[in-house]
């Protein structure tokens, strides 16, 4: 009996070590994904400094909404006009949190997993949200419902004071009244957030120019 007890204790220790190892590997994968995307963005930015862009838009058509999502397809034409690395992170987060369902051709979102992809130290929250909005859902109504679920998790994680996408958009002036209640005006939201991201990119570019001048570049 004593030997059995020792064996069971060893089993528990091994199991705990295995779980810890899996968690560490998942954390490493997340860090790698963020670093890889950041590296791509830095390379793109440096390319702009050294040359010029003849064409700003590249349309990538992918079969099925699993990859692009409803809003991703609708916004593909204007991607290059208002995007930054945090938008990319938001889109990637949805991809990471998308899982196939038991029924063929269907999938589901792990909203907690998507929310945990956000990093307040390295990402802009509003841009991240826009990236998630662009990719999530299979039509406009489902996208809004999915975003409400995501905001519930973002709020639970302490990343935002808003517990729903509707309340978040209302704070931005991106809602309209329908039958006595406020609903998200998706077209207005897109216009407002694109203007915001363009302004944010302009500020970041100015900061890079200032830093470059200081360092003699």
C-alpha cells in the first residue's frame, strides 16, 4: 500500500509538471505570434521609409468566412487606408480563438482566449477591437452579437470599463436610436475608428521621425 501511495504521488507530480509545461508552451506560442507580427510590421514600416508604395491595396480572396469573417471581407478594400499592428493583432486573436465545431463546416469562438490575446503594454485597445470586429462573425448581426460576448470577456479581464460592444460604441458616438433604444451604427463606427487609426498612425510616424532625427537617421 505504501508503494502504491508513493507511485500515486509521483503520478500527480508528473501530471502537474506536464500541465505546467503545456501552459508554458502555449505562452511561448503567443509570445512568438506577437513578436512575429511585430517584426513583419517593423519591416513594412522600414520599407516605406526607404522607398514608396505604388499600390496600397492588396485584395486577398479566401474561400469561406472562417479566415476573413464577414467584416474582414467587407473591409478588405480599405485595409491599407486605416490599419496598424494592433489591428493585425485583433484579427489574429480571432483566428487563434476560432475552433471547428463537431458539425462539419461550422466553428465556434473562444471569447476568453481572444480577450487574453490582448496585451495592454504593447497594443492599442481601440485598434485591437477594430481588428477583432473586422474578422469576427458571419454576417453583421452575428458580428455585433459576437463582439458583445468578446467585450464581456475583455471587461472580465479588466481591459475595459465597458461590458458590451454596444455600450463601448455608444461612448464613441457610434450608435443610433431605433424604436426607443440605442443600436450600433456599424458604418459610423467604421468611419470613426478609421479616422482615429489614421490620426494614431500620423502621431506614431511623427514620433518615429523625431526619434530618427535625434539619433541622426
